[in-house]
C-alpha cells in the first residue's frame, strides 16, 4: 500500500529509495514512468492494444466467413478484400483504372476544394472575427449555409458548373469552407483581451497586433477547423463522385455496387479509411510541429 | 521618535510633496455599466499626484479600484470623469513612456520566456543580437536562468510573474505600473525581487506606481502609501514613509507604520 502511494517508507525502506532526492515523494507514477519496463508496457498499450483489437475482429470475420456463417458475396472476408485490392491495382476496375488511379483522382479533387476553402476561409474568417459588426451580419448566413447538407446541392452544382471537375471541386469547397470559416471566426474572436492589453503596453502597432497577437492566438482554432474540414471533404467526395465520372473512389464504389461486387466496395472503403488515417496522422504531426506551445491542450 | 505622518485626503489632492509632478490625476471617476450604478462606480473622484522618480504604493481591500486606477494611468481604460496627465500632457492611450506588469501575468502562451521578454524590443526594431543580450540580462535579473526556452505553461505562477516583470522592464519605461507583481512569489523570492526592484528604481530613475495587498511590502518599498477604500473606490489616507533606505523590516519604526496603515485600512 505504502509502496504504491510512495508516502511512508516501506517495511524494508525501499519505497523511498526509488524517489530521487529533491523530486518530492508525492509523484511516484512519474518516477515509475522513467523505468524502462514501464515505458515498454506503455508503448505496447498505446499502439499494441488497438492493433490487437483490430486483429481479433479480422480473425473472427475471416473465420466466420470460412465457416459459411454469412454470405461471402455480401460480406466478403478480409482475405478476399485483400486479393481484390491486388486485382484492382493490377487489372483495374473498370479495366485499366487501377486503385492508385482512383485514389489519386479522389485526392486531387479533395485537395483542390480543400485548398480553395482554406485560401478563402482563413483570411475571411480572421477579418470577420475581428469586426463585431461583420460577425453579427455574417452569423445568420453561416448558420444557414452550414446546415445545408452539401450533397443536396449536387443538382444545382451540376446545373451551374456541369458534370465535370468544376462542380465536384465546388461542392468540396462548399463543404469545407463553412466549417473552416466558423472555426476561424471563433479563433479571431476569442483572443484573450488581457493579451491585447499586454501588447498595447509593449509598443505594438495595429499591424503587429494582428500578426503577432491575434493570428498566433487563433492558430489552434484554425487548425481544428482545418482538421474538421478535411474530414468533411472526404465524406463529401464519395457522394460527389457518384455522378459524371468513372474515376475516383466514390465512382469505384458506386459502379462496384451496380455490378454487385461487394469485395470491390470494401476495397474502396479501405482505401478511403487509409486516406483518413494518414491525413489525420499528418495533421497532428504538423500541429505538434507548428504549435508546440499548445501541446496537451486537447 | 517621530510618529508616522498621516494625512486625511478626502476631497483634496494627494500631493507629491516637493518633487516635479510626473503623473497628475485630477478628480477622476470610473463608472462601469451596471444595473446598480453605485456598484459600478469603481473609482470615485480620485485626485493624486505622483512626483518624478517617486515610488507610490496603492493599498486597499479587494475591489477598491486599484487595478482600474492603474489601467486609467496606463491609458487602457478611459475615465468617465476627470483628467489624467503625464508630464503635463493628457493621457489618450498607452504610450512607450509607461510599462505595466499585470495582475495576471498575461504572457503570450505561444512564445517562450525569452521571446516574451523580447516582444516589445521586436516591435521597436532592436537588432536580434542586441535584443538577445538585453533579454538574457533580464532573465538573470529575475533569476530565471535555464528557463529561457520554456513556454509559460511550463512555468510556475511565480516564474510567470517574473517573466512578466522582465518583459515590462525590457523597454525601460519612465513609469512602471505594477499590479501585485509579487503576489504569486514565495516569501524569500519576494524579498529578493523587492531588493532588485529598488535597485532598478534607484539606478534607472523610474516613477513607480505599485499595487499590493501586503502592508509590509508597501512600507519596505514606497515613498508614499496611498490607502484606498471600496464602494465606491476612493483614496482614504496617505502615509509618507520618510525612512532612509535600505529599510530594516524588523525595526520599531516599521512596526509603527504597519499599525498606522492597518488602522487606515479598517
Ligand atoms: N470591466 C469591468 N466591468 C464592470 N465592473 C468592473 C470592471 N472592472 C472592475 N469593475 C468593478 O470595479 C471595482 C474595482 O475593481 P478593481 O479591479 O479595480 O479592484 P482592485 O482594487 O484591483 O481589486 P483586487 O485587489 O481584487 O485586484 C470592483 O467592484 C469591480 O467589480
Ligand atoms: Mg486588482
């Protein structure tokens, strides 16, 4: 008991010996984390446990399919999905369109729409957020535009921009823009007034106030807006690719469905999930790099 | 042995004695918007003159308008009535002649300790090498060597407050406005910082307006202690501490001043 709490000395006096002098005796867990054995088990828990649960699910799924517990043509087993991924990459579906082609095309569309939304949304949001009048005027518009489901604009987008790339990029921009805008406005608004005052007492020009106080203070909000917008972009793209194209993960999934190739549908889903995972990891890495001071705040 | 000189200042101007006036506060009031106007009256008809190079402390219960008065001298808050002038010129906003240490340290969380200290120097366009050297001197002055590249959230409250003091000192302002700067410090560090502050004040000839809740701190540091009372915020009394420095914290005279001020607050 006293060993785990690190307060009293243990019967053999060893409990105290693990605490470095001057470190205080009330933080045994921090001391313990420095021990290599503990570090290994923590590493295992952080990456090993999620992997383990995924492996267990896949194993059950595979086993159940092999035993014929469910129809392999509606729920293909993991091994089948894997061979389909290979087939898709080598032969292509439709013939000649490999998995990487689909992925590249989807990524390109999302990237274009997303970048456009960022280029428009970040400066605009900063301007609106810093003006009380502008943010009052804009609020009803943003609330309305955000609650319009992006895919319901599909017919309109086709009417305005045709069935080509423009309408797809437009819809992704639309979806990303409003989420991003709301977050950027919030960030620009929520600057601690104490920091503005502190800066005013330090010879800060209006220009420096924007670049050296307001912008850095809004950065965490901008980042979370960028993260949300990206997730939304990948959600929208699948729907957007349902029409007017045969290339792209969304198109792949919808065509596979018409041919009743559920293995292909699953392969497409896996590719989309992979995108999401990689991009989420990349963004959080970037955030840690650019905002080291905001670490642990989430 | 002389007894402490206490002056009652209700409507009259609290005067700086013989020194040339640096800060003149003339019948200043600050009314914040509030449902009950009497509650929103943070500062009521305060007049106070602070002399060139004088060290004045504001003392009083919580809510008696010390911070509000300091903010008005800083130019961050406009009085609803009356006038404040510095060197005879009315205050219209913050200026490079005034530096402030806030009650909450108000450090920029995205900047390290040393970058916080350099913030104002960057604004002034001081070259990087010179800036670094100056900031490094201030870091050792506030005893934070080794913590230069820590972010504010990695520092204790007392350390943050010391960074904020260094940040205000970096621009070498003629007037230092300090709002309970040593409130978060342990007693030992506090005494050391008090000595440092006095050394800076004497060496660089600054005018200091210092808010504190500690009677003995006010006696140790100040030329004059202004005792304020709340609801509405007014100056109640001023006590001139005419004791040569360095002062002995344990002297009989010190105890006398302590008692006088304590009575004035009650
Ligand atoms: N922005 C504000 N809006 C409304 N009322 C305010 C505002 N700032 C201060 N007050 C009121 O003015 C009075 C004086 O506040 P102030 O902060 O100046 O007191 P203080 O003497 O600094 O107190 P403390 O010792 O607790 O820091 C308080 O009653 C407070 O409620
Ligand atoms: Mg205060």
